[in-house]
């Protein structure tokens, strides 16, 4: 396995070296910028007609035109309503070419009234970015949900739409955008209305926003626009279909490395006791660890878009305990420590009679098992390149499927409460 992993990591190295990020202080840039808050803040800044970028309404005007074009002429089938933007003269909607945006307000974390259904997620709802102009002659409300390393929660898009439609029904234009790194679709949950999803226009940072930035780049010399442009151009290189197979192989290696170390510690802790742990990778997506005494209760090890390993036991697809999350980007020794602690926790969470399966072995503190020594180069690589790998893995559909299961689980827990 190590030889295969080293080959994949060399290919990732080649990919990163062929596409370097041309900015100084990369580690600081990664920490500052690679989060949804920074991207939402800079988008809000660009949309502000009075912002220090000196672009006036140019950016917001181009964004509304882009929304209209994607909704009207895009490859996907979006709903067309009189309150939506349109491109061209025919069909329902309001033309995006004749809007005055000088008096618009840009609001971060816009508060929406409490959910209209009691069974919805409790507490107030906040939309990431809202552009609004409630003057009678303009009248626009644009809601933008920005997702970088997370995705929509169950009922989130439905509730946002319904609350805005009800609370701002007198506003002439009510438009909705689901913004992601590569323009991926919102996660669809089985009990959701597919029609509601068609209300949200899917935009991409590395296509639509980057195109607007490139169009307006010559009009402003502000350093933040230069930094954003550089970041988006760099991220764009990893979203190509040709890199997909390599990224998927990378995901498999990362999950296998963590699962192997966890598996080894689970076996060590249970030596001399009833049964043992077996590791399988039946579906090619996630790895499961099954105790021979409880074959119908597998322990799943998966990778999330946040570059975190999750560990959880399930029976009939229902979780038996809250997920244990191990951040993959920590330094090597601490990853090993966290996985060792997770292994002991698993015995307590997984079994009702813990003493029957858990021995009295103490945690190793001064020596490494053979499997940890074998996997150490993989953990070291992830620790060194954690931010780059998060961007790469954002293009993997399987990490988003793991995210979907996690969000469904949270929704189920809140509903039961």
C-alpha cells in the first residue's frame, strides 16, 4: 500500500509544482483566506458600490447579468418566474440590463425570521450575503448562499426561499444564488422539493466570479482584487476533469491510512478478549471496521471536505453514537494520539459491555507500531500540504456524499429531540 501511496503523492506533488500559487507568505494566505467567511467578506466588498475597490456598481451589475444569463441560457433547467432575472426580451422575469444599483446595500449574515415550520432546524436563520434595494423604483432582494467546504443543510434552501418569498413578497426582483468553488449542485435530500432547488442559480467562484474579476481587473489596482484573482486562477487548475481520477485515488489513500492506524490500535486494545476487528472496503467509497462479535454494526471511517476523518458505528444506516472527528491537518504525532484516543472511545461507544472486548493495554507513548511507521510519510505529507489538499478534495464527489450523510444525521437528531 505504501508504494501505491507514494506514487500518488508524487503525482500530487507534480500537480502542485506545475501549478504554483504565485503569492508570498502562502501559509499565512492559506490561513486567512481559505474559509467561507473570507470569501463571503470579499464578495460583499466587491458588491458594495461605495467600496474602496473603486469599481462602483460594475461588479454588482456584472453579477446580476451573469445570474440572468445562467438562469435563462444555462445548461440546467431553472424555474422562470416574474420575480426572477432574465436575459433577453422573451419569457418571464425582469431584464438584468436596466437596473440602477447605486443605492444597494450589502449585508453579511442577513437575519431571516424564525422558520415557518416548527419541525425545521431550530433557531434563527442567517443568509451569507444579501444585496438589497427596497426603493420602490428598483426593488431587488438577492440572496447568496456561499459554500466552500460545507454544503446546504436539510431544508435550508427551501426555508430560505419560503421565508424571503413571504417576508419580501412586495419586492419586484427576488433572486437566489448557490455559490460554490466549482459550481457543484446543492445536496439533494430525499424529502426535499426538486422544484425548490431550481429556484437557486448555481454559480462558481472559479468560473463566474473569476470571469467577472478578469473583466474588471484593469479598472482597479486594489491588492485584494489581485490576491483574489490569483487565488481563483490557482484553484481553477484543480477542478479540471482530468484531475478527477487522481484526486479520488488521493482520497482513498488518506482514508486507508487513517483507518489502518485506527484498526491496528483497536486490535491491540482488544488482544486476549472476545472477537477481533476486520477491515473491509466493499463499496470503494468508505472503509468499514467490523468486530466479529457484532457483524451487523460496522464502524465507518470517512473523509469530509474539511479534511477531517470521521469515525462512527451504524446499524441499518442509523448512527449509534455521535461522530468522532479527527482533523487530518494536525502534526503527525498528534494525529496518532487522536486516533489512539478514538480507538479507546470506540470500545466504550460501540459495546454495551465494554469489559468483554476491551483489554487493559495502556496507550503507547514512546514507540510506534509497524503500521504507524508505514503510514507516517502519508500523515507528514497531509500535515505539510493540508490547505492545498482541501482545495483538491473539494472536487471529489465522495467527500460531499460523506458530508450529506453527516448533515442528514444532524437533522435526524434535532427532529428526534
